[in-house]
C-alpha cells in the first residue's frame, strides 16, 4: 500500500487470482474481451488505434492511494434544498482521518494512468513518463461534499456540474484490445438517489445510465476517455453529459504547484482557447474572445467562460517557461461544450486549494443552462475526449489525433515545431507543394522542426508519414462566424416548456421538468405527466391530444406505454400499432410490441424478433432493442439455433453494460461454450458490484419474459 500523493510505485502485471481471469479473457473470447472492431460501433471504447509496431502491450495493474479524508455535515432534509446546499457549509469542513482508494493502473511507454472506479470512475492521475510530471492537477485530499474531488478528470452526470460523488462506485472490468491496448470500462446507475433533497440543483437522480471507458494504447502519448449516457425509458430526455478536467494552474521550472501549496504571485499560464464568442452562465455577458483574454493574469475575479463557437477541436493551457502544452481534444460536432473556470489573480492568494488549478470542461451542449438536444427513447449519446501533454515545442497552434504543432509565421525565425503522438520515422513537412523536410522522425519525446520562409502572411502546411496525411491546415486559422449556433443556444436558454423539460428533474438554476408548462391537451403535456408518474392524467391528456391530431406517432407511443403500465394490455397494443401507422410514425413503439410478443412465450419470440429487426432498421442506435434482439438470437428463443455474434457486438459497443454481459453469457451457454460462458459470468459479477446494477439487470430479464417494468421516477 502506498500513502499520500508522493507515490510512484512500479506497475506489475498480476498473474494470479481474479485479475488473472480478466487478462485471460482475451484468449477465451477475443472479440468481447480483446477488442476487434464491431459492426455497430467499436467507438464505444474509442475505436481501434493503429498498432504500435513493436508488439508492446499496455501493462495493467492494481495499486492503492491513501488520502486525508474531509467531511462536512450536509443538510439533508425532507424538503428540496436551495441551489448551493450541497456545497461545503462554512466552518463545517472537518478532516476525518484517512481513506484508502483502490486504483486500476494502465501504463505504456509514455503514460501511467490511475483510475478510481470506486470514486465515480474518476481518473485521479496521469503521469508523463518522459518528464515524470503530472498531466493533471492533484489535490492530495478527498471529500464528501461538492465539488468532491479536484484531481484528474471526472464525469459530471446527471447534473452537468459536479454531478457524481466520492461515495458513488462504478462497476468495472478491463478490456484488452487486439493492438495491445486496454480499457477500464465502468458503468453506473442513479435511480437509487431518490430522496427529496435530490430534487435540488445537485441531486444525483436520473433513470438514465452512464458508462465511462478509459483507454490507453501502446506507443501513444494520449489518454482517451469515452462517456456514454443511455436512456432506457419510453420517453426522450435532455442530453446533459459533461466532464471536468483539472489542469495545474502553475507549472514553472521549479515544478508543478499541487494541492494547497503557495503559488507564484502572478500566473504565467495562458489559455489555449480557439473560440470567437464566449459568455458566462446563462449566456450572460456574451462577448468576443480577444487576444488579451488568453492571459490568465489579466483576470481579477472568478472566471467561467463558455465557448459558443469552437473554432478548432481542442482547448487547454500553455506554460511558457517550461514549454509545456496540456490539451483536451474533442469533436465539436458530437460534443461542442467547452468551458474554462479558474480564480482571478485578486483571489489567488486567499483561496487555499482552489487557487492552484484550472478547470477545462467539455460536454454535449454549449452552456450548462441551455440543453440543446434530446436522447431519444432507448438510445444513447456518447463522446470521446483525448488528453495530451507535450514538451519541447511552442504554444500549440493546432492539434489532432496524430500530432500537436506550433506554427510561427512572424519573427526572425519562422518555423513549424511538432510532436507526433506515436513514433513516426518517414515524415515530410510541406509548405503548399514545396517540401521543407523529408525522411525525418518524430515521437512524443522527439520534436521535429522545419524552418519557414520569412514574410509569410498565410501558409498551407502539410505533414505526411509516407502517404498518410497527419496534418493539412492553413495558418493562421481563419475564424468563422457561426450565427446559427448562437441562435440555437439563445433558443435553448429561453423559458420554453421544451427547454424546461430537457433540463431534467432536479431543480437546476430554477429550471426543472416540473416547470414545463406545455399547452393543455398536448403530447408534450402528456409526456411530462407520464414521466412524473401521473399516469392516469397522462392517459387522459394524450387521448385528448390524439383526438386533435391523430397523426402524432410519439403521442400514440406514449399512450401505449402509459396504458401498459396500467395493465391495459390490449389498448396498449392498439396504441403502439397506431404509433407505427401514424402520419408521423414513431419507431420506438416496435420495442414495446416486441415485449408484448415475448409475453406469449416461445411462440411469440419470432414475432418479437421481427419487431426488433424493424426497430433497428429505422433506429440503429436503439440500445435496448439491440440488447433484446441479441438475447432472442443468442438463446434461440424464436426456435432458431442460438447465435453469439450479435451478443459479442453488443458487448463490444459498451463493454461496461452488465445487461450486455448477461446476454453474452446466456448466448455462450446456449452455444455450448461453457468455459467462455463461465468467464463471461465472472466479468458480470465485477459489473454487478455497482449498487444499482442488479436491479437494472432484473429489469432487463423481465423484458426478456415480456414483462414491462415502468421507468424509475423521482419521488
């Protein structure tokens, strides 16, 4: 056991006990435990990276971390609390001894990653083996209040700001990939957080599910984390999924300032924030992001900057005195959210541990308070963030999955400096069609520099590895105004019924589904009433809405779900069939018709299969439909011989989902592969360590028997 935050123990492969079983699974079931791309989305674990070329594997190990444990006295009452009630109460913070956390460790040539499944699936540290420096800020303490853990990277869900606590464990397993990489796949559910105080701003209740996949590949100096939220309910819900990466505020030649150590009196760190428009919370103080705004020392008070129009797929910090970039890479189309938070210089000397880190947030919409998208019934939403730290080049001008480059067009020595994220030995750097250098090498530890002609105002620079294009970009970057994005964000911030509904159930900055005043006798009003558990009222509302507009397939679908919950099966079947035949059909109804066929036993399984196949043809991202069809096929429930392939693909899509692992274990057993089935059940037991997993698995088993379990609701 190691203690405190000066720990750098050696990672070793564990060859005995249950850990040996995890590693061995790559042999007995290569697709679902060892990687291999799946037909419907290996992106669930970050996709397959190219081989490192040297046969190396990511090393997997266990370690522990003992930290001072701080606690407060939360004001849990029988009434909803004020917005800030879960933040520490002044004077109530107490150090209560120590707490030891178990770690899962991934390590390659360049990085050592420490994952803490028991603390909300957080990544506590990532140590760069080139320099020995931490990629992230490390607080050196743990707390039971919010924000709970100011170290590394943590998910923020279901509430988009500090939504998970240290006392909320994730079920987890390790996945090996064909290229030698490894993923710590973690799964969480939140419906048990059902006390009245969870109706407040920081309540942790949702009936959606969260998976986190922390991946490291051999020979690559980057960490990938995929976040995946799944909506298993009959109704759509707002897409609110964020994460928070904490980078050190100060990295100087004297080292990184961690914890509550005294910082320099002035911050030299600069923002790398390629955006054009920024705002505060609620979209307030919308303004242009000016060149002087990149200097953190220019800010006096607390700072929250939300990007309204990311101009490039990265954000981070530049530490000029040590030549270090710390970056978060993201897909602006899949996850456009980019927020920066830090204390201004005036507050720097009196904020304790709050003064030594800078938060770089990312998420599924632009501003916390304005939810812009739905997650449809049965479907999921996911994004991947890639984290990088570079040494030895200038301030990052661009970054992608292959390299980080610093481009200087002015001054006495115009140049491009770059580092590739894996070793490359046949690089060419081109200015337009002119070759500047050729046959050169670069790696995460070996920069490549090429001189540029003087007097360039713009330059198209390309970097190639043989025929593979690593970079093709024009510098300086041409800013693009995106008024349509601003219009969408502004719309999402308005007090409209749909926006209140997407905000979710806990009261967040005054927004809640409970304030979603859709017009009387509308499908929207019926959807809200059903979601809140007012099922009879929902039936009445939806029937009245459909009398006015019988072509609304979603309305018929919701009516079917409400009738099914009330035990009116025949009427429910009619409503689901109407949902598919309506002028505006609603494909999720196929799933519930499949349930009703499965209730007829084996003779109904073939019809259920047809419904599920039709569902996935129209809604290929319907997670619940994929799982149920994999069970029908894998167990031979429709009279055919059981098939394993679809079950393997379901696990490859989300290797953390215990329901998928159950489906695979059943399919392997029906295929006569008893040893593989036993190995899958061992993995399932690991995932069932999550406190709510067993109940969610029982709900899925009920679905395989045709029994409808109504969605969990906040009481």
